C-alpha cells in the first residue's frame, strides 16, 4: 500500500526524474536516507519502471504525428507475433495498442514529413497483409503528458 509520501515522490519523479534527492526529500518532508529508501522500494516493486529523458520532437525534426488505424482479417497468434515483430522493427512507431471495436490496432507514428510516413507505411504493408490501414495526421497537440494520475492508488 502506498502512502501520501510515496504518491508525492511518484508525482515529483514523473515531472522531473533528475530532481536531486535532497529536493525530493524536502518537498516530501523526509530526510534524504528514508526518501532514498522509498524510491528504491518503489523501483523494486515496479512502480517506477525506468527513468528517462523526454526529447523535444520539433528539435529532433519529428514534427508530424500520425495515428494509424489497422484492421486485419487475421486473428491468430501467428499473425499477432509477426505484427509485434514488424512494429518493433520500425522505430517511428512509438506506441501500438490492440483495440476493441471496429479497429483492431492503433499505432502512433512520429516522422519528419508525410513522405517519411509513406516510407513507414510501405515498410509495414510489405511485412504483413492487412484489411485496411487508415491514417490521421495530428494538426495540433492540445495535451500531451507522460505523467500518470496517482490519486487512484
């Protein structure tokens, strides 16, 4: 069970994983050693999976975000394993979700241009058969966060 200090630690680390331990401890109301032990426990228990750097897509020339809806007639483990391998081998696909409803899979792709997306599309359709692939291009990012809500814990 996580207490309010654990939740605050998680919130702080989600906002800035490089925050110095002393700053986290002060904001949580602990000394450094107990705070460090809590962070270690949260990592060991899997609440903290990794500490990463978030990069600026525009500065990396990845200003085009595409949401790709995929439908397939193949609903078996062999096809799914091939699909997982295919998308794992395409670095421009940054998220993939198996969906309920009329769309089987939803992919998020980041690329510099529509031409670059077309190369990703061609690569994908070369690897596997699909019933339908449709693409929607993001016109504006209205909200984007990696922070998960901790108030449900």
